[in-house]
C-alpha cells in the first residue's frame, strides 16, 4: 500500500489528540481501537483516496499515512493539508504551552488539541446535526449522510458529502433516507452557500476576521444558533466562547456540584470558565471529557458503533450511579492577571483555514 509520512509537533500523540472530541466518532471517521489508527476517505478535487493514519513509534514520532491508491505529488500535498487541519498540526508546542500556562491542570497529560474535520464545511454540517438531538441521533445522521451522499474510495472507505453533492440532493432524500428531519432544507441551503463560496463563507474562513464579526456571521447561517456558533468558533481555533446547552447544565450539576435552576447553573458554568479567557472552551471541554472517560474508559478504547453511541443523559446518569460517582474536587480556576479585556474580541490562537 502506498504511504507517506507527516512530521507532527514533538508532543503530538495520535491516540490522545484524535480521541479528544466527539467528531472522531462520526462517519466517515473510524477510530480503529485494535491498532490505534484513524481511517476514512478524503475528496481531493474530483479524486477520492482512502487513508489510514497511524503513529507506529508512538507519541512525538512521525505519522504514517497509508493510501489505498497512488497519488500525484499535487494530490498528496492536498491530502496532507486536509490531514493537518483535521489533526490540528498547525497548533504547535508554543500554542500548547500557552494553554497549559493558563490552565496547568492539563500539562501532565498534554491535553490541548481538539480533533476536527478535514474541512470547515464538514465541521459546520456536523455541528448542525448535533443540535436539538441526542448523540446517537447525531451518529446515525452522519452515517446516513455518508452512506447516501458520500462517495467510496478504492478500498470502500467513505467520504463526507461535498457541498456540491448535498446542494443537488432533494430535501425528501435527506429527510427520508438520511433521517435529518427538519434540517433538510437548512443543510441544502448551507451546502449551496459553501458551493458558491458566498461572502459569509469567505468571512468565516478568513483567520483575520475579528471574533465578534465571526460570531455574528455564523449566527446568520441557516440552522446556526448561539450553541452552534460557539462550537464552530472553537473548531476554527477561537476558544473564548462556550457552547452552552443541556450538557453544560449536566456538567454543572454532576461534576461541579452546582444546584439551582438550569438557567442559574448555566450562568455559573459560564462564570466558572471566564478566567480562562481565550482558552475557556478547552478548559470546559477537557473537564467534561475527563468525566466521560471516568465513566466509559479512555477515549482511545471507544468503538464507534458501541461505546460511541452511548452518550445520552440517561445513560451517563446510570453509569455515574453504578460507579458511585461523586463530583470531583477540581482545582480552583486561576484568576486573570488583568480584567477580562478583549477576551471576546481577539483570538491569540488561530487555526490556518486551508482552502
């Protein structure tokens, strides 16, 4: 099988840094627990290639990218750009050190990078399919989108649908075969915007767009509300806003030990992470992720079609009760050295949006 290597940052761990965010469990991604590798297919212009990413010699060593077909130098470069985006290889050791300086709780384990998709479009669609639905529903929608509208590589690995393919898909197909429900027309409208590269898309893709304008532009997209906008921002490397939802309330109650109404708890959760300023999302997310791992085991042992479908509020509650889980004593968040100035208006850590 053809292959090539990618040199990651010296602290990069494939198992830790891929299995760091729920999208690694969504099709067409498949984390292979047995050999600790990630497989899927990529669209390279009009060509398709199946990839298997591994790190044979462990953390800090080169990544091996196995291919199910030979690629030209140009196509190989295109594939590497998508992989670098997906694995956040543009966030080097200095970015990680900056986060650990603000929140040293994660320095020992090295947690800092959050897995995402090879393209902004895929990230946006996965966010839209995660709103107002249980996690198993999100898993199922993404699997059906890939099965019905995605394309297959020579070895049978699937791509995520392109904006052009979804823009041509009938709403009835998305609703009946992909089970996206009310999202059908919104998905098509979003796909048309990305296929045509509307001005809103160019604003979102521009790493120099200020956070406030980015947030406002995201809110103008079909199917994107405050939760989705904040989540898409972190997928762009803008970590200052929290995607607060019912899961945030559950975290406040079960992990932070807060009491009160959902509105009160959500406000306290927001205040709890305010001191982390431009890194607030990462601190928030890793608190939740560690809790999930205490209940389900290390994320790199989760199978997509079994453990990966079990994250519902009722299931997590049952697991916590069975384990006799009590809210952990978490270190008090550090206070900012200066007033929370411009936390919403600047983004010291920005991912390079690869076009």
